[in-house]
C-alpha cells in the first residue's frame, strides 16, 4: 500500500492525534465506498455506542464550512441515533484522491462492507496501485493470474496482504461477479450470499428474479440447484419441441425424406396425444 496516499500514512491503525467535533459540523464524504447502511445494523451499533461510546475515531478532512468524513460515516450516523452531540475524530489534510483511497482502505480494514461494495473498493485500490484507470484494472488482474509473477504481482501482494485476502483469490473468486446481470448484483448488494448467487446466475436470466425470491424466502443452495436443473431440463425440452415443430412445418424438410423416414415420421405423428393434433 506504500505510496497510495502520498505523504499520508497508509496504515490507518497508526496512532494519531484524536480530537472531538460536533456531529453537525461533519458531512458525509463524496468518496464513501459504502452505498447502503442497514437500519438494523445501525440500530445495533447505536446501542453499542450508547453503552461504550465511539471506540474508533472517524477520519475527517477540513473543507470549506466544516469537515468532511473520509472514513467512519456509519459510526457518525449511529452516533446521531445514539443521541451523541460530538464524536472523536482524526483530522488529516487530504486531497480528493487521498481521501478516496483512505476511505477505501479504512472501510476494507474496519467495516463490514457488503460483497459488491467490497469488490468495487478492492478493484479501485488495485487500479490505483497499478496506475491504471479502473476500467482497465479488471482485465489486467485477470491477465496477471495467467502470467509469471512480476512487479505488478508484487505490488498487488503488498496491497492485498493487510486486507486478509490474496489478490489471486480475489481475482478468481470475486471479481467475476461485476460481470453478472444487474438483478443478481443488486441482490448481492442487498445481502444475498455469494454461494446462492453463484447458483442463480447459472440459470437463464429470465428466471433470476424468481430464483432470487426463493433464496430470500430461505430456500437452501441445494434447493436452488434442484430448481435450476429443473429449469434447464424444461429449456432443453422446449428447444427440442421448437426444433421438431420447425422441421414438421417445413415442406422442404418433408419432401426430402426418404420413404422409410417418411413412414417413421407418420407413425410417430399418429401416436401423438390428441391435444397436439
């Protein structure tokens, strides 16, 4: 992670001067990696804050008119729910890029992000570490898994080490989800387990909404797998039926049949249920 934040320390657990600021002097940062704040989780954190206070200071930066939260918006929101008028903070002078990267690092190290926000944050950090636009970082990571380890691999190892996950595991197991259909991605953002999403995404896309609904109702992974297999069997059978119907409606196909082939087709048609005649 060296160099990502320029002169600012990259290890956010290092000691810093802690002060306090009024909650109404703080405002959320535009670079907040977390896109959703669960009400139940905030309420639980607020209860903890009432009992123990805000144990981890917020990271903020001075901006015109007050201070902007770089990392710790969830604690700030919960502190307000708990009725606190002020919170402990660490103030750092950070530019927009440094603030964004610091927010990503702090959230990944200390916050329970949902899976999509986690993947987005780690991809953005990887892009910054490799000096690439975010749009190019995904394909670069995938290519690196197929190459001999080099300088870029060493940079990624140093970046991902403190995050508790190897960059290769991240690339092979999590990065792929950013290419999944929007409906599945949004379900993951809402808390759907990756193990369940992996099953759902294997089914035809027009069945995803129903399968997500089943998962949210508590259907197990094995139950979803059975349903996906049933859907796939139906799809295969429908495809076969469409192919047969197309051939039987083709004069060219029928006129090209040999006599014994035509007799076989006629015999098969004679055995069809009345509902199909």
